[in-house]
C-alpha cells in the first residue's frame, strides 16, 4: 500500500481526486486477527465485512469528526484574518503536491501548547503556541507542508494499523461500523474518535515524521520558500527547555527535534540548496501574526 | 527560559520596520549552538562564497542571523562568518537550572504524586487527556469550514505576496542519503 500511495503522491503531473482512504485495510485485519474479532464482537465483524467500502468522502467525514473533537478541546483563535491567512499559505503549499480534490482546511487553535496536527481528509491545525515560535512565513509554510504530507500519505491510517495501536484499532473499527450504520458526520461515534485520538496521543510512526519533514521541505521549496526554514523551526524547538509543559505532547508524539535535524542533515543535506534563496518572509505574515508572535513570549 | 528575546519583542514599537527588516535581512537571533562537524566559515551565505576560516567540531558559537541554508555565527575566539545551518545543533540539553524560570513564565505547573505527572493550570493547554476525552464542537467545525480557501484563491494571494512556483525541485526519498562531506 505504502509504495502505491507514495507513487501516486509523488507523481507531480498526475491530477486526480484524493485517493480512497485505506480504512478497508483496517477492516481486512479482522481476517487475520482473532483477538480483535473477540474484542469487537462478531456482530460488529459481520457488519464491517459487509460495509468495507470507504472512500474519500467518508475519509473526510471521519476527519471532520476528529477535527470537531479537537476543536472541543481547543477552539479556533477568534481572528478571521489570521485563519484566512493560514489557509492561503497552507493551500498554496499543499497544492504543490499536484494532488487535487482534497478539501484542505487549516486552522490556528487557541492553546499555548506547542504542536500541530493533521486529520485524515485535509484538516490541519497549528497551535497558537507553535505560531508564537515562528519567525517567518517560510517557517509557517514548512510546518504546514509537514502536516499536509501526513494527510497526503494517509499516515494516520498506517499508525492506527500498527501493532502499538491495537486498542485504537479496535475502537476505530467499532467506530467505522457505527459510522457506516449512521451516515451523519456528527454521529460518527465516540469510539472512532477515541480510536483515532489515540494516534494523536501516541504519535505517528517515527519514519512517517521524518518523511513529513523531508517532503514538507520539498513542498515548501516548490511553493517558492526557503526550504531550510523547516530545520530552522526545529532548531528553535531544540533550543527550548524540554521540561516545558507546553512541549510535552509534541515531544511525546514526535522524534526529538535533534533527531529530526540529524535525519534532514543525512537525507537532504545540500540537495535543496539551489532553492535556499527562496522567500523567507512576507509583509502579510507580519500583518496576520504580529499580535501572536509578540504576546506569547 | 533559555531563548533570548527575539526581534519581534525588541521591535514591538515599529511593526512596519519589523516586517521590512525581516523581509530584507533575515532574522536577528541571539541563540547559541554547537557545531556537529568541523565547518567552513564563509564570507557570505552561499556554497561558492569565499571561505575565510574553519570552526572545529564541538565548538560553541553564538548565532547572530539566519539566511537560506546558513547561519551567521560568532565563535568563542571572535571569528565570525556563515556556517551551514544543518551543521549546528541548538539543544539546551538537560540543564535543570532553567526549569523554574520557564514554567514561571508559561503557567503554574503542579507536579502531582511520584509519577511526575504534570497538571497545567492557568493556561489553556492541550494535554493528552484533553485530546482523548473531549466533546465534539460542530459549531467550531462550521467556522473552520467557513475559512477554507480554494487553490486558485491561494495562488492569487501567493502572487500578491511575490511568491511563485519553483520548478525542478526533486522528490527526495526519506531513505536516500545526501552526499556527505563534499562541502563541510
């Protein structure tokens, strides 16, 4: 699956709707996992077997449910100019993937926690706390490019299928069944949301975080920015005190900034140097974010 | 907190000057870093710029500015110039001395029990517990949807900000390796 998705995502000339989410793969795991069947019960299994066709629209609905949940914990910063600005930058960067048909929605959420999140289907959140650490539009663009890569390559679905996500998988399965039985986004069911929310607590696979960093730099460069703004953000995070409570969730769900810098050093090195003269900053970044970058220090 | 006040704080009074300053001159910084490998010191932030010296692996440097793939640094012995950003790490390590200061500025943190679990008060945070136990907020979701922009609108906005799509940027496999050491 991974190679297929990668090949599709990497094909720059290829114009297509968002690929179907492979939630089907989750359902397929029922076949070779008797413990899981026991955990969720045979009724659920039978229903799941009969309803395994989950496409982009459903992936988006699931993402919407997760986004709604996340917004219940931390609402959007009440600043339409800021939110529209972040969408302008995020969509510009994400569209450099060449993948069309994704309903991108970017938002700044009102928490001092330093983190960013991606939901299946195209929702990306950056926290007010992380925004406060950024110095330029290039840095913002690279962070959004990182998160967009998680969406483009369906990393959450992979995480939920991993061995460490067994409980999450079980919850998600029950949620999928609940969802298929009731086609309303708001009725997705606590199970599905909590199954996926586990992923936000456990974090994605390390290799997917590295992949998101590297492809985030590539998207950022294609969008006309200095791609080395991404390691610049990681240096800022690396310089923060790891004991800071606002960093705990990011540090527990991501490889350390230092490990990420080492990976970028090893994989990217000078390869994007020809694009390092790209845009660092814009007037619109200052106009939209000045209040947040000064008030949260 | 270890981080020094950065440009935004120091130039609060003149926002316009700040934006122009950032746009034209990169960031003014006053962070410290350590070289992870012996690095050429360049006169300008470009690969083919004149090499004016060398900074040994393990040296401490003060970072004064950042541009492209480069950091402008000052070494302990007074040399200054540009080194590759990826040759520098900024970790503060486990210096526990600054913990109190950090927490003091960001909120009161109560450490409960022997597990060391921290509970943040006074600051709206987003903890693991909040993410898993929260209730959905469909109105906020509607708001989020309302701020969405199309790719053509985003492209137009990017053009207004003097951005243009760059061609020739290669895909980079995360399992591939850059050529190391050709340009220290």
